[in-house]
């Protein structure tokens, strides 16, 4: 018997072929598959409730089990009926690349552990900077996603801004509280970042927004001045290049001006929207992106990559090194070729997966123009959905944007604000139970709204029509249930 975990080559080949069949199976009839399977939580918990396996099972049976319990029940992000959160459908090239990446199992912490992967990561970062009109020579680091990218951006901002106070060594003790500024629509991960960095969420000043959900610049400047007068230390302005709620893009140029005026760090959360700055049709909305000191981006959003793939971009390597470098004797790179870039010296992680290959292979395979066409298609389909909403008698449009998010509510035969709010709140779990589409809601101006995010290159007008049809049918079912219940109550009274 072979004394390793490896199979004989033929057995391994059989399993690889079988796993490829499973992949192909997921792609058969994507439009015929449900978006959500609605198995009760307890049932799914039971499937996996077993003692720690002492002996291995047959691998073919294991793959059959995975197909039945994991693949066939998966929330269908691939398919074109996923409208919730910001859930891109992935791409076939990133599936292939992820398999190859785990085959070579590189650790992209040190250059000599992953020579090609390290260079590919640098290239992907530079391409992203160029694509988004941020910087032709952008530097940065791939991270798990938008939350990690924003945390990285604020860490860099804090460590570089307060370098004179030696905060990496001494901590924040004894310093006046630092304050950062973002719109009230900023993503919640920035609160988490403030919390993790020891600055505290109270010190993320949430600035009111204008009617289009972009940050109000006058209110922002007032807040900075008030903090300066009251003994706080403003250090960072955070702009949103596409908010999660509505896709609003702040006036980035004006934010950069304010940051310059008050000598603050300028960070942009472009996790959702920054990649759309590559489109000629809307690039003017992103004027000022090039002035950011740091920019967070997600490739598992509008680059259609499989999870996880986020990125923080900055202007030079030194910024990251000043934030993260830590000498350790067993990692000492001083004897190595100085052109080698060691990512562990420029980021928090030491061991790092090779996230760059899937992005690199996708860009090379599809070409950036084709990817841009897909982003534009998502945006055009969002406008199509907004038009359907406006033209209908049963829906009311609550927000639109230049990007792929639209918010609306069901209003037919509902009269008061309370009635509309509570009906739309009930609609979301009813839609989940139905499972044909997957969509969630949010709150805008204290009104509960249905929020559709279109970020899947497999969508088309027909799938958007399907969304509207399903919402109508589920709403009608809820109304019918309600009147049946009311009739029953009246009869029994
Ligand atoms: C604007 C924005 N920022 C940050 C995030 C967090 O990104 P992630 O979910 O990749 O951590 C999101 C996610 O939707 C987002 O839309």
C-alpha cells in the first residue's frame, strides 16, 4: 500500500474526471435551477451531524454525497436569479484557475516560495490600477475581500498618518481620539475596521447624504472643523465609489480636495463600484479616484471571480512596508535578490493563497474589453428593471444609480406607509420560501425597500422579467392568504 495520502494515478484521474462532470452538471440548465432551495436549518444540520470519521470512505461515494448535499443544495449564485447583496456569478476561468492554484499550493508570502504567483499578483494589481484609471503603476496586495481591503486601507492610513507617534510600537495610548469621515451610507465593514483598529466606531463620523445618497460636502467640512475645534485628530476621509445600498458614487474629486485642504488621508471604498470606473459611459462619475491614497476593490464582484478575491491599491510599496514590515530572523530576506518582492513584508498575513492566478487567467482569457461589456450589460439591465418598475402600477421606484443597484417597493392596494413597510418586509421571507429568485431588502430614508443588485454576466432581459413576475406572484399569494385569513376571522366572529 502506498504510504502517503495519494491515490494511484488512474484512481486520481477517475476522481478528477468525476469532479469535472460535477462542474459541468452545475452549468447544465442554469436558468431551470432554483435560486434558493429552502431546506430547513435543522435538516441541513442533521445531514452533517456525525462523529469524527476514523476511517476513510469510498471516494466516489464521497463525491456522490457532496453532489447531493452540497452542490445540489447550494444557493445558486451561478444562475441568473440571484439579486441579493452583491453576489457575482463567478466565471468558468476562475473555476479552472482555482483548481490549478490549489494543485501547486503556493504560499505567496515570500517570493522564493511562489516566484510566478508573486509576479502575477504584482501584474494583476498594476492592471487593476490601470483599468480603473487609478494609477498606471499601482501597487497593492490581494486580500480576502472588500472588508479586508477596507481594513487594510484604514490600517495603512492610521499607521502612516501617526508614524511620528510611533503607534506601531507604543499603541494608541495617551493620544487624542482620531476621527475618520464617511457618508451615512458607508458600508458597515468600515465600522468594523474602526473597531478593530482600536479607534472606535464613535470616531467614524457618519455624514448626512444628499438626495442621491452621496455624501454632503458642506456637512463633511463642518464636521471636520468641529472636531478640530473640539480636540479630536481628524486623519482620514473615506469616499464611496458605489455604496452597497444604492450604488451612489460620492464626489471623489471634492473629497480629495478636502483631504488635501485638511491634510488627511483619502481612502476610497470601491469594493462594489470601482471596477465600473473602467467604462467610458460612466468614468466621469469617478473623477478624483486617481487622487486616493488607498483604494479598496473586490474582484469577486465586478471581475466575476469566485470568492475570495479583494484588493487594496496604493501608490507605492513603501506605504505598505511602513505599515506592515516586521523583521524575523527565519524570514530574513536581506540575503536575497533585492528585486524580489515579499508580500509578507507588505501585508499582515505570512501564508497567503495564490488569488492572483484566477484574476490573471480571467483577464487574459476574456480580455478587459469583454469584461467591461459584461459590467455595462449589468448596468443596462438594471436600467431596464428600473423602467419596468416605473411603468408598473404595483411597484414604486425608490432609488436608481449609475451602477447595478435599484431599490423599489410593492405598493399595489396598500395604503398607509405602515402597511407598505410591513408588507414589503413580509415579502422578502416569502420570496425566500418560494426560492425561484433570491433577493433581499434594505432601509432607505426609514422605508423598507426591496433591493436588486445585478452583477451576473448570465443575466438578460428575460431573467429580469422573471424576477418581476415572481415578485408579483408571491405578493399576490401573500395578499390572497391575508384575505383568506381575514375572511376566516370575519366568519368565525
Ligand atoms: C461598498 C462595499 N464595501 C465593502 C463590502 C464588503 O466586501 P466583502 O463582502 O467582500 O467583504 C461590500 C460588499 O458588498 C460593499 O458593497
